[in-house]
C-alpha cells in the first residue's frame, strides 16, 4: 500500500492535469490553480524539513569538530540572525529600513551578485577551452562565435567597412547565424526535450516509472 | 445670473447637437465647443454578438463590419461597445476599441445571463487632453446572447491529436517490449560512462557528488534526475564509494533520501547508508552554487553528476568541477545551459537523453518500449517537417498552421 496509494494519486492528478489543458469548463479551468496552491502549501511546510536538516548537520559537524567546522558556525549564526530579525519585525519585516531589509540589501544582494558576476570569468575560461580549433567542428564553432561576437559590437561593422565590405554586413552575418543556424539547432533539441517530457510524464502517470518513489 | 447663463448654455448645446447629428446619434461636448457640421460617422453594420468559444464562459464575442467612414483620416476615432440586460434597458459602455478594429471581447459578461449589445462609431476631438466635442452613431441591437462554458477547447485539437498519437505509439511499444521482442536503442556515451565515472571515484578513494538541479519535484527534469540518482547510488553502494547529494529543495531532499536508501538496500548494503548523504543547503540559486563550489574545492570529488534543471548556476558549478579535475556527467532540458555543460563537462546528455537515462540504465523492457515509442514520435515529426519544408517552399500548402499552439 505504501507504493500503491502514491501511484494512484500520481495517476489521478496526472490525468486531471492533462485534461484541464483541453477542457475550459469549470471545475477543470480551476484545477491548475488548485494544484499549484496545494504544491505551494506543501512546499512551504516542507521548508522546515530542509532548514532543520541543515541545522542538524551543521551542529553535528561543530560538535564532532569535523574538518572545516568553522563554516558550519557561520551557517548557524547566519540562519539564526535572519530568522530572529525576521520574527522580531513581524509583518513589517519587508519594509524599507527594517533590519531584515538591511540584511537583504547589504549582505544578501551583494553576495548573490558576486556569485553571479563570477559567471563572466567562468564563461571566459569555458570559451577558451571550447573554442580551441582542435578539429573541424571546433574550428567551425570558433569561426561562428568570432563572427557573432564581432557582429554584436559597433567595431565589427567598422572593421567590415575598413575591409571594403558594405556597412552592417558583419552584424547581418551574426544575426543570420543566430536566427538561422542557432535557432534550427535549438529547435531540434527542443523537439527532443518535449518528446522526452511527454514520454517521462506518461511513464509516471501509468506507473511504469516508479523509481522516484524510493523504497518499496 | 449664473443660473440663467447655465440654462441658456444648456439650451444652446442641445439645439446645436440636434442640428449636428442624425436621429440615432447623441452629442457630448465641452461647455464651450460644439461639433462642426458633417462629422457624424455612419454607423457600423452587421453587428453580431455570440458566446466567445473555447472558454470557461463569462465572455461574449462582438463583431461588426467597419463603418464606411472608418478610413485613414475619416470620421471614426474609435468604437464604443454598449451593453444592456434588456432590449429596452439602459445601455452602458463596457469597452472601446480604436478605429480599424471590428471585434471586441466582453470579458465581464456573467455566465448564463442574457445581454444585448450595440456598437457606437464615435468621432471626437481632443485638445491637450480635454474633450472638445464628440459625436457618435449607434448600431442596431444584437442579442439576446449569453455566455456558456465549453467542454473542449477546439484550438487545442491539434495538440490533443498529437498527444493521442504519441501516447498511442508509446503504449504500443511498451506492449511490444513486454511481449519480449528485442528493442534496439542507440548508444548514449554519457550514460555508458556512468559506471566508468563511479569506478574512477572508487579507484581514487574519493567522493561522488550528485547535483539534481535547483527545481522542485514539480519539474519533470528533477524527476528524471533523481530517477538516475537511484542507479548511480546503487553502483556507488556496490563499489563502496561515498555518494553525496546536496539539494536545494526540501521535497527533493525527502525524495532523494528515499531513493538513495532504497539503492543501498538493493545493493545489499543498507548499513552503509547514512542519512547525511542527502542534505539540504538552501533554496537560493547562487547560495546553492556557492555552497557546492565550496564543497568541490574543499573535498575534491572524483566524479560529479549534474542531472536536473539548471539555470545560470550551471557554468559556475561545472567550471569549478572542471578546475578540480573531476569527471563530470551533465544533463538538462534547459537548452540555454547545454552549451555550458558541453564546454565544461566530460559527457553531456542533450535534451531527451536525460529523460531516456532511466530506461537506458535499467534496461527494463517496459521503459525501453516507451523510449522506442518516443523515437517513433520523433520520426513522425521529422516526416512532417520534411513535408512542411517541401509544401511551404513551393507555396502549395501552409502545413505549419496545423502545428500552431495556443498558450
């Protein structure tokens, strides 16, 4: 029964979810909203599972003095700080000038932006590896990337003009590569993904795919 | 004195309006301006009001033929849509559309209630946001009409047919597979490398990291990812190698924990499973990326799997994994992240390969049958594409219209 009931719920909800796409008549037109609300409620309740797990593992690491246990101290202190300030400020915690707002604007946002900014350097290092002209395919990739990058900046067309090419030709080449070759490739992948999603969903609804349920 | 002026002005305006318009017109003017002569537009014709199709009720579709004065620089500035609950009732404005438009959807028509509609062709002049004069001609009445809910959205018929064909093919091939007929599935390098990747971690005596992406259990990519986790965890348990699964969603943590536990039981090593192998980090995208990068740098795993839904953090994670020399296998349905994984990982499951992984690794006939059905669906789409290219290139038939989807 531990498996059958979840499988039955999955099948029923899955079928209703498919039906609501095709049936605009009430109550089907409200199912999507209902299911989303229920998922949000369950997710919101489950967040405590995650938070408690994080605290438990971090506390255990400190208690046993495992390697890098200092990071766990930072995790617990940060967690407690934001929770205490959030609860203390109650409903006004999002108001400008509140302690929570200060932590969000001056601690969380810069840290998050810093991580995101690292992406620029990672893109550079990954591009360096990907664009090395080791074989024909990599060479084509290199040429295409070079033209696209050149076509996206004003200096690209300026170089084109200095080489005797009509103005805006390099940017047109860049647009053509992106709109024609790139889009064709992306759509091919997208069709495969869509079919994969349908197939996986069907396997789950029919109960053929059960491994996501875990133990017997 | 003021009262006398107001009465005189009212009388003057009423007389001017009567002169300027036809019998079925009304006039609204500023206190100091009147409409010039011969500006009243001809009313619209063939007004029809009917239930807006393919919806849950509550809306009426109103259509009309444009006024003959609705031309560039003509006498129509816009159309007003008027509604009443009885044919003799007071008509109130429910909306307006600019000139050149010949339809309007009244989304405030209560389901099951009868309504009557008129459309007024309006000509007006404004100066600095102030209405100087306005004249209009109302059409004949249309109605009664009431909105109803439909049981099938006909605009999605093509999706329905496509779904039936695809699901039918998948079910046919699942049944074929159950009957024992051999099924050929092409080799997928990324999945063949799974065992090699786990073996490498065993040889090096290092950890395996499995990252199931940053989406929750409502995303099919996460489901596909954690389905593969079961197979990888079983291999890791058999090879006695530590597998760690840091997650960004509580529900994924609960599901992944059950899956890893089950994998250890299947491998005959339930005692080796540790609750902390699957642990929660944070829901925050870049906080999650920072935490995993930190673990990569400190613990230097031999093997990393990125299987699930990823966004901008994909390259931050994969490049860090690459920098520590880990063998990396990635797979996602996010096509914008695939190039990053291709550039930074040793193997990448592209698109549908992620969804095929469970069947490929388990070799279970029913799952393989669904893969074959999916491939047949792809073959049909390829044929349709080919036919569409030929038909549309020679302008014989617009096949693409059959594939347009209403969101």
